[in-house]
């Protein structure tokens, strides 16, 4: 998967970083995917087994050190506030590092880990199952998300609703307490609800579940692999039950359960903020095409966590354009494509906690602009 030569392009404009008040262009871009690819150094598309595994080893080594700290040192701290502080530090740090492990498994699902599909699937199945994620199930639904990003009809996750389709009670939650309740529920139970009941996902004509091999999300060729994913999750649950029988349920909750809740919260938050912004358009079938949909995403800045999360946060635009590119080349690729994309590149440096609240306030439903000829282009609104 190579690329060649660089292009002569106009310098970046001041609108490359788009605030919530502005809108990114929604017209067909004046460049092609091929032109974007040519701007990226060819080595950015090369996958290295050794380098990819180095990140697995690095993350798992930190996970092990944190586990040893929690299991051997925290019990030595006298009961009281200091022990609670120690547990809190462990939970947050372990949750962040395990989110990085999740991202590596996500790389495997995109065939960005190595040149060998069987190796990618083996590593991805092990890592995702350890985090109670059905690897193949999510791999296929996420692949369809990448194929249909920004489509009102076919995107798979965080698909916004037109005003006419929002729930009747939405207007009663369009206030600070309501927004807090929605965000809290999304960050705590949003991920398992998505896997089990397709909450916030694409609408299907019947019940959709990531654990159901005969559900509408999957085709006949994928059903056996869905069963393999289910078996992986069940094996980990069985192992956790054995640990609970020996060490106690409280031990499993403290060592594994709470960090996993943090991982799940970050997954929802990261995905939500990547695809939810008042500056981003969504398209129906009359306007949508793959490139415009892929560009309807935004890079965010999580500070030091960008590195912990292997830059899935601040290189998401490049990831949607070239999802088989390894994460360790994504920063260089992002820098290379910015001059090509110009105003079509979306980045928001707003602190994450502020952006989360702002997007929950501003991005309630979507509508086409009144009087606009572009009836197939939808923008976020929040007024009832």
C-alpha cells in the first residue's frame, strides 16, 4: 500500500481549526483520495510486526506494574482516605492504559497491526475479549461505520436524529440536569447498551445485537466468527468468575471492574466527540459520498492522554481516510494532509470536559437549513 510524491498546494487557511460557531465546507472537495494519499510519505503505510508488538508489550507491562501495585501495596495502606486515594489513582491509571490496549485491538480490526490478517485477528481477539468486547462482531460493525461515516441512513454509531424523530421527552432533558443525566448514562452504561441492544446505533428492521450471529448487522459469511467472538467473551467471564470464587467479588471489581468501567466511558466519550460537533454536517443519500462523510469527523486534543491512547484522539481524520495505516505513523500523516485538506480539515482544541458539555448542549438533533437548496445536508440544532 504505497504512495508517491508530494503535491503543490495552497497554504493552510485560518479556518483549519473550526470553532463551534463556524461550519466546515460541505461541498464536494476539490481533491480526491488519491491526491491526499500522494501527500503522505510512503513509509506511513508500512506495518511492522515488531513495532506493533512493542506497543502491546509496553502497555501490558504498565498494566502488570499497576496490578502489582494495587494487589501488593494498597492493602498495606491503613484504611481511610489515603487508601481511597490510592485506589482512585489505580483505577484511573489502569483504565487509561487499558483504553490504549483497546485501541491496539481496534488497530487489529482495521488490519493496521501487521501484514498478516490471521495475526491481526488473533491479537485483536485476545485483547478485545480480555476487555469483554466481541472482537469480530465489533470489527464488522465498525468497518461498516467507516464505509458509511456521516450517512443519515447507513452509518452505524452516533447517528443523529432529525427533529421530527427525537423522543418526546428530549425537550424535557434539554437543560443542565437533563444533559448531566444523559452524559452520565452514556459514559457508564452506553457501551454495553450499544453492544447488547444497538443503542445509539443504526436503525434496523428488527432487533440488532452484537452478540447475535443471526442478527441483521451480519451476513452469512460472518456468522461463525461472531460465535467465536462470543466464545472469547464467555471464556473471560468464566475466568473472572473463577477469580471471584478464590479472591472474592470485591477483589475482581476493584482490580478489573472499575478500570473496565473507565475504559468503557472513554470509548463512548472518544467516539462521541470524534463525530459530534456543531461544525460538522451529516448527509442523506441524495448528498452523501464516502469522502465527504470521512471528512465529517474532528480531531480532538486530550493532552498527555493522546499518547496513552495511541493518538486515536488527535489523528482521527487521517484514520478515517486511511484506516489500515498504523497508529504510529498517523501523526506524520496528519501533518502531511493538512495542506491538502485546508478548510476541510477539522480540529478542535477545546478541553475535553468543556467540549463534552458543549456538544451535549448544542448537538441535540439535526435539520437542513431553512430555505437552503441543500435539503440533503443536515446540521446540529438544539432549539425545541
